[in-house]
C-alpha cells in the first residue's frame, strides 16, 4: 500500500478490542456498501488495511465457499489476531497477508474494499490508485470512511457528548493525515483517475440506557489518550475514563436526547 501516517489510535490490545466493538456497530453500513458495489458469491476480494479481520470475514460471508478474500495489513501483530479469529469462526476462504509480502502486480480481484483507511493516508488518491491496480478490468473499488472532524448531533443538547467528541477530534487532528477524506471522496476518486463514485452516507444514532454509542465514544477516547496526554491536550485524571461511559449515559438518558456519532461516508466506482 501507499505511505500512511502512523496509526493515530495505536496498536494496543485495547485498540484491537475497540476495533471489534466498533465493527459490530458499523457492520450494516459496510454490508450495504458491499452489496451496492456488487459483491456476490464466487468473487475474489481484497480487504485493504484489514486490521482484526472484521471486513474480511464480512466479505467472506457474501462470496461464500466458491469465492475468496485476502486481508492485507502492515501490522503483523494484528494479523495474528485476525487469523485466530477467522480460524475459530471456521472460515476456509480467507487469507491474511502482511503488506510487505503482498504481490503488488496482481490484478485478479473483483472487488477491493477499504474501511477507515483513507483518513490515515498521506495521499488518499494514491491509495485509491493502488486499490484500482489490483482490480481486474470492470472490477470495483469501494471505501467506507468516517467523519473525524466537525461536530456530532444531540437533541436536546447534551454538553458532555460534545465535550468528549471535541477531545476525540483533537486526538485525530494530532496525527491523522486526512480526517475529512470521507467528505472528499469525489475529489480523491477523481484525482486517482477513476469515475465519480456512487455515494451514500449514514449516521449511527441512539439514546436511552442501552445505546452502544456511549461505549464507542469512550473507547475511542481511551485509544487516543496517550497521544492527547503527550501533547498536553488532556489530563486523564480529570477525565476519569472509568466512569465516563456511565456519565454520558446518565446525561443523555436524563435529557431524553437523541444522539449521533461520527458520520459514515461510503463510495464505490468501477475500474
């Protein structure tokens, strides 16, 4: 893959758990993208920046035993976790490859997918071109990206929800190359020499006592905490992460508020 900035959320065991939790929430959105992009039984798929393998296994469910999925990542440690998860779940149609060992000249994939990856690239268009270079003529490149800037909704307004989100955005801004990549998919696809992508966007929403969004926000801040502490943006003792999720839950529930988390941007184009 092309040059990427250091992964701003780190590579701790906690971050792997956060990625798996996050994946459960956004799975339906990625599934919609894969379906709209035309992924179907028997296809060969490449998952760029596969991490712990959630998108790889989602794609494997769609392509079935007659298809195959390759998960590619630069982090050898997280690939160990991905292989263990896939083996435990009984997948026989997936393989995980460290980026350095990848065949850079292969153009045999029907679909190349990347989730939450353009935001980390020094040049998003270069990554899209890399994806296109691995797709057969007539194949598809598809990306699911996330809003890492701006604000999130809450109505009625819940101050703590926005305060924590602002810290998350500050953490992203401290080390993320293109936090607005999802909102610039047309620009990046065009710069990569591809047709304008087919686009859609969704926002995870929730409220009440059982919403998973409180944990998602808190876990994200926890992964960003070392970076925020190192540049003096936050005093962890004052935040009290151990009680933060519950404090957000109480505030949102008491206000009878409907909250939203980071906007999700999805786009795909045929090569």
